[in-house]
C-alpha cells in the first residue's frame, strides 16, 4: 500500500476491515482490543486480542469497543483504528507524517452523537479527513449494484451488531431501517438455548462455531440436519460436560432473531414507493454481511417475501469494498455522505 493512499473502513462490531483501491482488502481482523485493567495500556488488538477473550488473567481485559454497530468506547475505538492503520501502513505512515483520507461505514439511522464519535475517532487516529457512509449504501456499491441509476435496489446487510435494510435509488437511500439484531445476537441466542435446554454454559466463541458448523435459518430436508458435539460447563455440578446439538436445535434457537430481521425487511417493503417495489421484484433482494451466510437464510427470505433473494459473492467484504470505492464516487453520492470538514464544526 502507498503510505498516503486513501482507504475505506468497515468499522464492524465483530470484524474490522480495511480496503485499498490498489490492493483490495488489506486487513480483516476481529474488532477486539486487550488492555491492562488498571493502567488501560493496550496489550493487543485484532486477532491476538480475540484469542484472549475468556482466557485473560485478572489484570488484563479483552473488550469490543464497538457495540451494536456504533462506538461504545470512543477512546478505545480511536486506539484500535490507529493501530490497524499502522498495521496496513507498515508502521511507518505516522512517522513520515502521512495522513490518509478515510471513508467509514456506519449503520443507517445512527444518531448525531454517534456520527460525531466515529468522525472524532477517525480524525484523532491520524486521518486528514473522514467521511461517513451508511453501511447498506456501501454494501450495495461493494456488491456491484448500479446505485446511481433511477431504479430501486434493496440491500439487507447483516453484520455483527446491527442489520441494515435499505432501498436505494439515484445514489441515495430512499427508505431504511436499522435493527440492533445481527450475528452477535445469533450467538447469544444459541448460548441462552443451550443453557435453558441442557443446563450447560458455553462461551461466545463456542456459540459462533456452532452457528457456522450446523446453524441454519430453516431446513429444506432431513439431509440438511447436521450434528456437532459441544463442550461447556454443567450448571448443576460445575463440571465439564459434552452434549450433542443438531441443526434443528439451532434453527429453534435462532428463530427469534431471524424472525425480527425478516419482519424488518417486510416493514421496509411496506413503506417503499410502488415503483421501486416493482424494480425490487425484477432485480431481487441482495444480502450482504457475515450473518447473510447463515444457511438457507436467503431461501427463508424468498419464501416470506415472494421476491428473489441472492447472497453477494463477497458478502463479508462488501461494506469494506464499498467504502473504498465510495472515495472515488464522492460527487455522485453527494448528500448521502457526512464529512468531518462540516460535521465536526457544528
């Protein structure tokens, strides 16, 4: 990467991604930072910090400074952005005085306070200028949709902390809804289910592994019912215990958050102008984000809405790719972006 190159950032609750136009995706690591409990000194960031979750000694804590798609701890987020930028710049960018221009993806319908927090974190992390773009718009760009045309496109972006549903036309979002239900809520639902049904406590990493290995939004036939062994702590006697979970269990565990997302899609369709609904029926719904990879989620959405549904080929990277591409589309996107030049002076 050229040290002065402008870059796009997907500031995800679960995963932090950085995209460069010349080199593509240059960083994809968990949005986790580990620090000393007393001194607040940062010990690790990204993959190294993620491995510490649930395994740290008393003096070190591993935390996620992004919660539900927005900044929960501004200071830690600033440190995390800065450390990740140093990684992709080889650590020399700050020493040589290079200040990149950043495009950061944020959930739709974020508050003014949350927008300022993201912009301040970006500027304080050594950026010369920062823009905010709503994640469904960035996802649409990254997925290859022609967002500048006068036709309707619908995107369902299911990240770690939030799900954004939006209808896009003429380079902007016409109607949208942001739900604080996404991949992390899937994991928490699995944890609650295992605890309630088996009296076994599992951690978030184990829940995520269950979701990936045997999870599904629905089962199309018996052959899709997979089984996995799960290890946790027996809540009755406190000893380690191994249980068996199958896909039917996980479908039941995920029914509530999955239904909330489906209902959100239906609400957005209900308030979409008829002409754009007609376009969506022709063009279909595009799903992005890691949560869209939940098995058969696209089929469930198709059956519920009666509209063709496709998962983007680059579902996980779509927002990051879109933020990078958006840096070259600033005149087209216009009012759809928020600039640090104006916003932080208000």
